[in-house]
């Protein structure tokens, strides 16, 4: 059977009424998932959803272990990330996919979510699963900066944020705008063997591909070729390497809070300023001039890491690295420099 016929065969197996992806990039965040998403979305035999309703690249539909109370009652509802999402709404993300295309999506919560593997397996037992793993200390530092950027974290000192894990397990020290408190349990994010085993218990090994961030960063093209072969699509299509979602830091918390107030419109004065600004400037001017200026004022290049803290984290997480090395049959201890720890 040819590659194209294999693709059509898998596509034809998808439910008739609601389109469910044929493959899932399951994370983690800050580990190349966005770059992989961008590159695969340019392949003519692959459909990846665009940003719609704020949910395109990361709908988080299957990670429903995030109960939150409704505003008008005490009943808990299952949220997908920050929103309720019906199957029909989720399926609409893929409505534009052609019948000869494989459908994929990338949600960084699917690897650390305990419910996502089972829900994906129930919806698409034949789905292909792609995981990307990054050295734990570097990953958690980048994740912390990203959570600060999107206001899910309010403790700018990385060491102090790590020390708050236990209070946060007890529901304390949670930022008001954090819609998924368990995202702040940093050490649980790097239990790679445990996370992979949740998928391995439900999917055969030939439906899973585990990638290492370092390989993707060193040679985008070679890693993407592995993915294309894994998915059974044409691996000769030229896909330009991309670098997206760089690690940045908040330059000014005060300016960032002002920006957030303008975006949300919660403050009456800021809402009036936003309305007046929209009235006197075009969408094009705001997009090409105003927004870039705001981003440069609010965010800047990430500061160098605290090497003492990073060394402490590597000592702390070495057992996890040894375990994932043995699990994958690859010496990540040496690749990630854990063999040189004092």
C-alpha cells in the first residue's frame, strides 16, 4: 500500500458527523510544539487548525480534568483549559480539512493531563501520538516565564515559585487569573515516564513517537522528516524551519497590567481609552505600529538563568532523567549533562 493510500485509509476511518484529529502533538509547552505545529500546518497533506475563538493551536479539548464552578451555580463543569467546549465546537475547528488530508492538533496540556490519554483513546483509538520532551530544568524555567507572561503565575522569582508547590496543592497562593492551578505544580510537569505510560497503556507503541527537543532544535528538517514518515505522508515536501514562541520576560509589570486592562476592558476608564483609541486609529495601524510598540515596552529578552538554582534542579530531577533514559533506551543523562553533576 502506498503512503497516500495509507493516508486516505486512516482519514476514512474518522467519524462521519464530527471530525476528530488523526494525530495529536501532546506537548510539552516551551519544547518545540508550536514550531512543529507551524511546520506541519504547511504540508499539503496535513490540516492543522488556525487560531479560532482563541482555541486553534491549543484547544485542550481532551484535557477535561479542570473542574470549575459556574458563575450562576455551585455545579462544577468540565473545562477544556479556560472554556467550556462542546464536541461540535471542537469539531468545527477542523471543518475546512479536505477529505484527503490528515488532521492534527497540538495541545500542551495533553501530556501532563491525567484524563487526556483516555479521552483521546476513546475518541480515536487509531490516533498517532507525538510527544516532545525537553531537559527538565531548562523546560521549567521557560515554562515559569511563560506562565508569568500569560498571568497564570504572579511570583516572578523562580525559586520562590517552586517553593509554593505545597501551598498550591492545598489551593492557596493561586493567582486570580489562573484558570488551571495544577499548571503551577512545576515538579509534576517533568514526570516524563509516568506521563508516557498513561499513553502506552492505551495506544500500541507503533502509534507513538517520542521526540527530544534538542534534536528538533539542532536539525528541524531531520526531526520533521521523522514525523512525516511516522504519519505516512510525503516526506519530500520542503518545509522551511521556523523559530516561534521564544522565551521572553516581562519588562514592566505595571505596563503589563495596564495592557491587560485595556485588552479586557474591565476598568471603565481604560475601556473608554480603548474605545477612543479604536475610533481614531485603523486596525492596520494598531496591528503594525501600536501592538509592536506595546510588546517591546512590556516584554523583553529573558534574563540569564540562575545557574545555582538550575544546578540544584538538575540534582533534584536526575532520577527522572535516569528513568526516562532507561524507558526510551537513550542516554539522556549524558545528552542533558546530568553525568557532570557534582
